[in-house]
C-alpha cells in the first residue's frame, strides 16, 4: 500500500460502490461524509460512475489534490459492477499516486448498522441474483464470525454460529422480510437494522423488514475506521462464484 501524501492529516477518502443496480460515490473528509451521489444503473455503470465522482467532489468542495485515499466496495455482488467500481478506484489511484482500500460490502453493512444496535449479533445479506443470498454473521462488536457464504434464505436459521446461542439476530441488507419470517418460523427473535424487534404479526402485515443497500458512504466510513486500525485490504473483488459462469456459447458451424 502506498503512503498517503499527508499521513499526519485526517483522511480524505473518495469511495466507489457498484455491487448492485444502485451506484454511488462518496467523499469523506473531516471525519464525516461530505457528499454522496447515487444513481440507478442496471447497465452502463462505467459511464455513470465518473460523472457521479465529479459531482460528489464538487459538492464536497474537494479536488483530487486533496484526496488521501481511494476506497471501493469489493462485493460480494454484481460481477460487472464490481469490476467497474474497482477499475475506477484503481484508475484514480494510478493517476494521482494514491493508496487504495478494498472494502467488503457485508462488513460495511455490519459497521453501519452495528453503531445503532450494538447489543446483538448481526447477519448481513446481499442478493446473488440467482435466487439465493450472500451472507455473513458478525458478533455484536462487528467482528466477522466466519466467512461469507451463499445460502437459501430459509436455510439461514440453521447456519447461525453456535457461539450466538439463542440470542436475537439483527438483520441487515437484502431480503430482510423473508429472512425475518424464516427466523421467526425457527423460533428465534429478530430485529431489523434501525428498527424494533419483529413479531409474527408484523411480518404477516408486511411492515417489518426493509432492504438496506450498501452505499459508498458506508464504504468510506469503514475505510476510515480501518485506517485508524492499520487494516488494509486490496482493491480486488470478493467473488464467491466463478465470474465466467453462464450459458455456453454455441460452437461455430
């Protein structure tokens, strides 16, 4: 990792996140998110990210010479989005001789949600776009408990680490409504990030668990936290499935 230009100053972080259809760029400075720009883009992420970055920097009144670090979400998530986001981050790093930080989206979710609900273990979820979810458990202090895995939502209650006992679980991320129903069906209490304990009547009324998407602000906040602890991760994607998977091309006649 390259040495930041101003090691004695608070970090100024330009962060990218594109693991879902919701793209975002954030600028972190003076210990807070100074600006964040978002856009929906199922396709053409490469064309959208750079204008978002320019707009976010302008709103934050920060130019490239002031940036000390560049961060990007490593996933898990969309193969194309991750490649575009990480390529944008690496491009800024190379052009301006800056250090880069790769950030797990699920860890960023846990760090964001755990600040408000620090008394419960956390389960963070992301969409695989194949009918399952990417998932990872965290202790109440947001320490990862095991690796990221892929599972069907109804299987999740069976995969809770034994160290958690029968504690309630804080849910954050994609598919919260279905996950809450699965845990309630297994006899375990759940809470959704930013909300109250969920009961069967709330779930049946379809009111209890809103999806939370990872955004560049979460990526930047966790990157800043990692910098205070000397934690460094590369600008490489967290692929849990082979990105080459897909329908085979027909052989030429």
